[in-house]
């Protein structure tokens, strides 16, 4: 068989494909590890209050004992974070585009790092609540901002695995958080400070220091990236011409905002995200409490939070790779939300004293609940067609998660510890089944729309 000549169409296509893959690899090395590291620090600083709640509880040196907070007041302190989170997500995404991603994300990072350190100095219910509200203000813009940011660099069929790499860093943060809390727990009363205070101080410092690296090293847009050649910039712009966001794209207009807000199909996506946010939130904040209720005491309860998060990290990456590879995000989200629901359902029906079995169910529940989120976000962003609409819809979608996370704050009741927290498990199971059914329904709706012409002008929905 004769070798292909440079003029052959197949040869040209192979060359272009190789250039495309090389560009994506180059972008990945600069963007994904840095973005994942940023979110890891954010999640660590958000969820460490769950570790602080039970850290050195047996000696009376935990967060609640030192600040004289009740379990109810602790729940309120968690909730005000979510109120701030919901209020500031949309304006933050607007400012990300106006001020450039590197500047805005670095500012947010520095701010929440300083505030986390400040939590180590709180003395009362009032001060914990105020500082948690401020933490919500500055952390609100990060996750929707990072999802929006990826739309400037990657096509729709490339985003889920990148979102997964970022979101999975939350599971790493959960694993690290438990391990760090175990180590810091041995610092109790060092320099006269309880270990939970050291936990906030030591975990806030990396965010503050790293913000300067983000300011200088996080690339903004392909069009302005100095580490891309002129040919690579042209290729980056061309490959995102029809399904990406653009640094030069116009800011949001009222007409675009109105059209995005009133589009009913997007609200189905938002309600699906509401459904997944409750288990996400409750696992984030109460995994140390749940493990303590499984017969693991004090510092060992911190250490036992590591395996559920470690397994969830691997499952999330594999599920998201598969969702992108097979271009089937809705079905993958439905499958893994069902797996998570079964894990919570089993936890609810097993006897409270079946500790080892319920611990295994916690691992299954965490894996399913976390793994279905990145495909959901990739699915939403792939069905939006302007830079402005992407930024607004992603922020609205994640803002809808705030009410869901608020539910997650309340469902693991302190007076149900001996019962095995049935309210929390039943609620999470029901919501994950709702997510699964809704994903399947939207899958078939988009399939029906595509058979009838899709959006129009040759644009079709992705499912």
C-alpha cells in the first residue's frame, strides 16, 4: 500500500488532529492542576468547620465547647454561609469576565484565606456566624467561576473530565482534611490554643500565600496567553468558534439575561442541581459527624473520613472520563446518582449498630453523589451558545445549589445519632433518585428536539 502524500485529505486531517491534541495537552498542563489546587484549598477552608466540630470533643476542647454554641446555633452558622454563597455567585461570575479570571480569582482566594485564619480567633456564636457569612461571600464565586473559565479553553465534549478533575479535588480535600485534622488534633493546647483554632489558622495560610501565584500564573484567555504561539492561538480560537466562550465576547446584555432566565429547559437543569446539592453539602459538612456516629471516637473519627473521599475521587474521575468519551453525560449522571441513592437508602434501612455495613454504604453513597456532578455541569454548559449566557446560566445553576445545600445543613440531626441519622439518609436517597429520573427525562426530551430540528441553524442539543 502506498504511503499517504502530504496532499492527501486523510494526512491533512491527521496533522490537524495531532495539532489539536497537542494544544489541549499544553492547555491541560497549565490550567487543570492549578484550577484543581485552587478548588482543593477552597473546599478545605469551607468544610474544615465539620472537622472542628468534633475535634478533641472528648476533652471539651472542640469548637462548640469553646464558643459555647449549641448544635442548633452551629447549624445556623453553617446556613448563613450558604445564604452568602447564593447571593454572590451571579455577580461574581460577571466580575470574573470584567476583571479577568486571574485577578478576580486571586482576590477571592486571598480574601477567603484571611477569613479562614480569622475563624481561629472566634470566641462566640455571633463571631463564628459573621465570619462564616464573610467566608461565603468570597468563596461563592470560585466554583461557578472555574466552570465558566473552562468554557474559554475547552469544547463541550472536553469539559466534563476537566470539571471532574477540579471537583474531585474536593474529595481529595475531604480526605486531606480528615488526615490533617487527625494530625492537628495532637496540637491541642499548643501555645494555649485548642486544636480546632490551629486547624483554621494552618489551613487558611496556604490559600492566602497561593493567591499571589494565581495572580501571576493563571492564564486568562487563549487569545492573550503568552505561552501559546501565534499558530496555537489561531487554532484555539477556531476550535471554540461555535461551542466555547471567548475572552473578546461581549458582556451580558439585558436581552440575553432575560432570554437565559426565562428559558424553561434551563430551570430543569437548575432543579436537578438542587437535588444533588443536598447530599453534596451534607457529606461535606457532616462526614466527620457521621463517622463519629458509626462507633469511631475522637481523632479516629477524623481518620475514618479519608477512605470515602479517596474512593469518591477515583470514581468521579472515571465516571467523568466515560461521560465525555461516550458523549453521554445525562445517562452517566443518572447512573451514578442512582448508585449514590442506593448507598443512602441502605444506610437508612440497616440497623443503627451495623457499623461496618453502614460505613461501606457511606463509601458507596459518597462515590455516587460526587461522581454525577461533573457530567451535569458539562451537560449544561454544552447546551448554551453564547459567552454571556454561559456565565449567567452556570452561576444561576450553582446558585440553585445553595437552597439544596441549606437543606443538607439541617437533615443530619444531632438527636438522631443513636438512630443512625435516618432523616439525612432518607432525604439524600430521595433527592438522588429525583436527579436520576430528571436526567433520563431531559435526555429523551433533547433527543426528541434533535429529531425535530434541534435549536435551528444546524445547532443541536447534547445529551
